[in-house]
C-alpha cells in the first residue's frame, strides 16, 4: 500500500535553514554520526543550541531546521537556551544524548514552552530501488489523533497522536491521493496529487497549533554529505542549492476543522 507525503496545498512555505556552527577542534577525529536540529515548539522563542558547551546553532526560530552536522559518536550533553541567554539563564532543555557512528538523527525541540522537551529520532537514509520511504511525526500539542490514508480507503497511518512518530513505510515512486481524517472517519484535509521520488527518504513533521497547523517535509536521505556543511553563525543560511538539498521544507495546510497534515494523491 502506498504512503503519503509531500504537500500540494494552497501555498508553499520555505523555512529558514540555519547554518550549523563548527564543533570545537577537540571533537575532530574518530567516527562520526550525522545530526540535524529542528525547532518545533510553537510558542518558544528563537533558540541557541549547545553540544558539550559548544554553540552549534544560534538564533534558530520556530520551524527552522539545520542541515545535518557531523558529531563524534558517543554521549553528548545537549543544552537549548533562549537565543542570547547562555550564561544568563538556565537552559530550557538540558539532557544527554548518545549517537552511534554512521547513524543519522533528528533532535527536535517539541511541545509548548512550559513543557518543552527534546525528542531524539533515529533517521533512515536509504530506500529500496525504485521506492521512496516516508514517516510521519505528530508534533502539534493539543491537536487530535488522526488517521492518514487513501481517500475513502484503509488507513496507512492509524491513530497518530502527539507526540507520536510513525515507523517508516516504503511506497512506489509516484503520485497519490490521500486524506487526513479523524479516527471516526471525518475528513480533515484532502491532499490529492502528491509525488514522491524513488530513492529518497522523507520525514513529514506536523507542527504548529491545532488552529494553525503546518507540515514540514525534510529529506532524511540528505544525511550523506561527503564533507562537513559550511558553517556560519546566527541567521538563516543562504537559500542556495546546497541548503535546499539538505533540508527542503514544504509548509502547508490551512484547514478550518482544526488539524492539518500533508496529503497526497495517487494518480489513477
């Protein structure tokens, strides 16, 4: 059965892609993992992200996603501060994470500010020949559980609740007609006409609020750069071809019923 993805909605919103700051020299050498950071807390301010006391992201606003960054395998302390407050305030998030060599991860700041947390996801980067691979994350606090599937057909993703992340599913490359519906069958979003490409792996992150939902589509198969992405401090990275290739983010969905997702349509 096919799965969903891409967004074919009223408008496309390209998110700021923040350039990672270089890790300190004492992190060089050894086997590496690939890590990207996603700011998915709808009411949190812009943030700075520190790994082992080193700034790796500065000034990332809600819906910003970094390119994948190299990080030495092992355990690391991750701290997230409101932008510019390191040394002045306690971190909003402080936790240890462990990454394995050769693996890719997404570290997402989720939930509302008063309950903000870090959700670490292990990403997959390869799909079978001729196939695409997709997963869905429900990161909208307060939004209802939903099913996603072909219009009028069986659900492909069932009962997705905040902050659930589904397993990856493979589907043939092509165009699909899907819908997002409540678990009792009421259609919330008609997402017809979405195309997924062979050999690519995607994560579709539903973010925002129940009244103002959006979907961010990130390419997980971009976690295979031959060298460290260019580094920079602060603001959004240039919207050049590299940045777009590493994190293409499609926003969408405005729906009156209160929740949104992505929709695809399969061509007949």
